[in-house]
C-alpha cells in the first residue's frame, strides 16, 4: 500500500511539473534571439559596464588625490602637480588640477566619452583639511560644509569610497 501511495504521489508531481513546463514559453538565450532588440540590449549592457569601469577608475584616482593632498597639506601646502602626489594622469580622461591660495585643491576628471564628470576637492577648514569626491554633470557650484564635513555641490552625488570597491574577504 505504501509503495502504491509513493508511486501515485510521484506520478502526480511529475504531471504537475510537465503541466507547468507546457504553459511556460521557453526562450533561447539572449545572445541567440533574432532581431534588433538583442543588439540594443547588448550595447546597453556594454555601455553600463564601461560607465562602471570609468567610475571605478575615477574613484580610485580621486580618493588617492584626496589622501595625497591631505598629507601634502601637513607638509607645507597643497600641490599643483599630480606627479608630486604620485598620481599618473589617466589616459582616457582629461585631468584639470587647480590650487587656490593654498586653501583648496581640486581635481576634475572629464572622460572623453559620456556626460558624467568626476571631481575631488580638498579644503583647509580652520586649519584642518577636508576632502570630498563627487560625480555629476555640468559645472559644479560651491561646495557646502555640512556637519563639519565638505559636501558635494547641489545636483552632484558622492562617488563611492575605495572601501566599497574592494571585494570583501
């Protein structure tokens, strides 16, 4: 009796599974589907990947810039040269470095493609250097001070820190 019950239950579950498969319309993998939509989807995915790679490179460079400028400030003031800070100019981005009255230093990275711009700023506020790394479009406005920290200009967003980019153990 137990064997018949198991066999009947297995048959019932198999029939339910087959019924579910029949109702599902199985589609081939994305890359093998016909039509223009596949090429558009693949192009979008490639553009997103390129943007994420660009952001990662900008985040690395700008965080290095902030750390180097803070160190440099304590050794006599901000530097107007990336080479002095030990930072190489990126090949695929235009780098604009500006130092103002030894009270602030700013590095702007402008990619050759895309509209997003990356920006790092370090300011000496009451003798203490503070830094921020941002991303946005267009020309940035003033950098406000919020809760004793330097913040991104209005319309710009903070760019992730290096801690977020490193894989967790």
